[in-house]
DNA sequence: CGTTGTATGATGGAATACCAAAAAACGGAA
DNA sequence: TTCCGTTTTTTGGTATTCCATCATACAACG
């Protein structure tokens, strides 16, 4: 009775230790994704030290990490700058998303467990609520939850991180697009249809619906972007200035 | 006469690795991919300093970078170790490759320029030669060139890096599989068929052939792996020991 | 003999000071 | 204005130091 083995690993201690580096990394990454640090912004190491309150050692490590993740670019001896997303980048991202989210939907339809489907359902319900309330931010959170459930249901933890980073890269574009009530509602409807296909274990339909959904998102996003941008075909797709130097040649925009 | 532009980039100095960090990064990454550092190997920072001849700062930077790329894992308070590729990881990678290489083939068939097709042709010819000579290493080099041309032809620089890293992750599995002459020859034939479809601008066939090719590669690789592995279904797919500690519990294997 | 407490060494996390090299900014001369 | 050299800023990189934590060995104790 009461021997330790019977407990299994239920009381295994949580070994996660939020290091300074991880906290700083998260803050900086969020600032980049959220747009507080605009694309093209020069990231001066010592300035970041002050901003984040950590040493240069830590700053340099997280800069390398963000570089590997593609959020910043780092020409040697020139210093890191926030990466830009060109119109062509956006196209590639949408095309990749179409293929991978189609795959995820197909696999999810065949493999998803009831718990996964429940999560999908909750996410869709949450989205509908958020749209009804006009809360874009909440809508996006539920979208993320939806895709997380979708990739989990498909048994693809690897794809999850990759797709999430791609979606983040289009964050600006997406929030513009979803702030139009019509597009937001349409997006929810399409996801709900996808969910229905998954419930019916109809993998072919699920794949097709997911692909169509990405295509529609793309058209909506690039369509709205074109309304803002003066030269829609050539310019960065409303995401970032592809040639920031062209306008004010003197001082590059810097952090802080 | 003799103006600088006429020289083109013929005498462009090799700026590929100007910084120590990049050189060290490349060396370490190669060592991981090549298997000189087996999965599960503990990477002790101070040891790596000696090995690479750089300071701890640089070592830590490249460790963070490799961590972001997924080549190493870094459990808190334990220190970085070379990542393992489980059988489930391998499955996910193959499924992702199937979707993305199918996409690349489809787009390449519609978008490829003559120069791209030439590169594909050269790569296939090179592969055939290498297989005839029984040179697995050369074969793999041409495979990489083939996929590079394919993704370029599809206009997908982003996908290129991602797919390349996935292929690298299966490097061991692949070299085992391709050292069987039968599979090697079959692989070339399948790629040649894909090339023909691209030449004919038959995007649907190209996609299907690319997907089939990945599926066949997968079956071949996992099939051969099963011949070696004692418990094929559960064990890491011949790629790495998923539980390296199980055998010799005393000292963990360390670098050098 | 087995259990428990403690000393110790190895290692990662982090800060700091320092120097070299490259690039950018600046300022003066033609 | 444009060109050229100088100064300043910033990154690349090293060395050193300190601390927290962990794993192990070992001693003490029942």
C-alpha cells in the first residue's frame, strides 16, 4: 500500500525555469509580431539592453534566436533589423499554408479524437462570439486555438509551430482583414463548415474546405491591402515597407 | 574598356562566412547532421569552446541558433543535447514533405523557366551517373540540387530552406535507403518522370508524381530501417536512439 | 546494511570589462 | 557639390567573474 511507485509520475515537479533569456526573447518577439517594432527598425544591442534590462550577453543570444526564426535579419557588421514581409513573401506563405492546412484538415478528419473535435467546436463557438461582439483580438485568439486543435488532431506537432509562425508573420495583414465584419463572419462560417466535415470524417471535403478557406483569406487580405497601398502590385502587401530607405534617406528608424 | 561592371561577380570575394560565429555554426550543424555528434549527445559549452576554438559567448549564440532550427534541445538546468528524431517525427516529416513537394512540383510545372528546367535536367543526369557509379554521396548532392531547382522554379525560396532542413533531418535514414542500388535507381526514375511532367507543363501529373515519390521514399526508408531495428514499430526509425539512457545508465555520452 | 545528510565538482545563466574591426556619420578641401 | 580622410558608433569577439543548480560521492547515523 501507498508505495511511491503507484503514484506514477503524477507528482513529477515542473522543471520549467523561465530564464531571463526566455523572458526577454518572448518580449522582443511579441514586440516584433505586434508591430511595436516596425519592419526595418534597427535593433541596436546596447539599446535593447536598456530596454529589456538585461546584459548584452542575453541580448545577443536572443537576437540569434530571432534571426533563426526569421523575425530579424542580420547583415554582418551592420546590425540586426526587423525583417520585412514583401508581397512575394506573403504569396509564398499563403501558398504554403494552403497546402499544409489542407493536409492538416485531411489528416484531422481521419485521426481526430473526440477531445480534438471538442476543442475545434469550442474554438469556432468562441470565434462566433468574438465576431458578434466585434472583438478582433479575441477572434484571433480563437483562430489560433482552432488551428492548434486542428494540427493536434492531425497528429502534427511539427506543423503546428511552423504554421503558427507563418500566421504570425501575416499578423498585420490578418488583423486588417478581420476588422471588416463581413470578412470576419465569412471566416467563421468557412471554419464551421470545415469542422462539420471533420465531424463527418469526410477527409476529402475537409481538405478542400481548408484549402478554399486559405485562398479566400488570401484574397480578402490582399484585396483590403490594395485599397490602402498606392501601388498594389509592386509594393509590399500592406505588411511592411519593402524599401524603407526610399522615403527619408537620412536617419534610419531605430529602436526606442 | 576594363570597367568594373564587365567583370560581373567573377572575382567576388567569398564573403560567405565572414564571422567566426557563422563558421562555427556551420561546423557544428554539419557535425550534427552528419551524425558525428550522435542524437542524445550532451553538448557541454566549455568543451565546445575548445573544440571549435571560440569563446563561450559565440558557442552560446550558435547553440541558441541550432536550438531554434530544431537540431538541439535545451532542457532547463540540464544543458543542450543533440535532438533525436523519433519514428513519429519521421512520419510527420514525410507527410509534410509529401504535401509541400507536391505543391512545389505543381507550381514548378506552371512557372518554371527554361533555366530551371535545365537545372532539373542536369540534376537528374547527375543522379543517374552517380547511381551508375554507385556513389551515394554524389547522388545525394544531386538530389539536393534537384529540389533546389524545383523550389526555385516554383518561386518558393521560403519552402526551399524548410524542405532542405527536413531532408537533412532524415539524412541517416536516406543514406541507408539510397545505398540499396534498387531503391537508388527507382528514385532516379521517379524523379525523371516528374521532370517530364514539368517539361510538359502538366501540373496535375507533376504534383501526383512528386507525392508518390515521397510516399515511395518513405516506404523504402522505413522498410529498410525495420530490417535493422529490433522493434521497428516502437523504436526510433533507425534514425536515432529514442531512449539512449536505457542501455548504459552510468555516464551520459558527451561531446568529444 | 540501508538511509540520510553533506561536501564537492561540473555546468549553465548572467553580468561586466575590454579590444578589434567594420561601417556610418561627419567635416573639410577641391 | 563631390570627394576624401577622420571620428564615432556599433557589432564581432574574448576573457573573467560570480552565482544557482544539479549530480555524484562520501561520510555519518540509525
